[in-house]
C-alpha cells in the first residue's frame, strides 16, 4: 500500500464515524460495525484502481459486491469453539 491508500482508508473511517454519530464516548467506530470495514476496503480498492496499482478495473458496484461477500463471509462460518454458535439454532 502507498500513502494515498492509507489516507483513503483513514478518510473512509472518519466519514463513517461522522455519519453514524460522534460523541465524547464514541470518537471511532466499534469493531462490531462491519459496514466501516466494507467502506474502508472499498475506498482503498478504488484508490488502487485510480493509481493503477490494481490488477483489474471493475465497476464500483461490482467491487462493493465482492468486498461485501469477502468481509461478511466469516459471519456465516460456525466456530466450533464458540458456545453461542453451538447452542444457537
């Protein structure tokens, strides 16, 4: 990653935090807010495409779809060591 991609990531996180509400108790997003990871990844990928570092160029819609699938996939994989996962049906 290059500096411009790190800046794109930071700006995406800051924008999401502002959109979802900042306060004295909440200056950054929660680790549980998956949407912030999607927006950050999308922003970095778009910057990589813009800077011609990406191996392929795809539409923003397709890019977001792929990113969502990759980031949300782990939620659908049961963790055998997780009590809540084993008991929740």
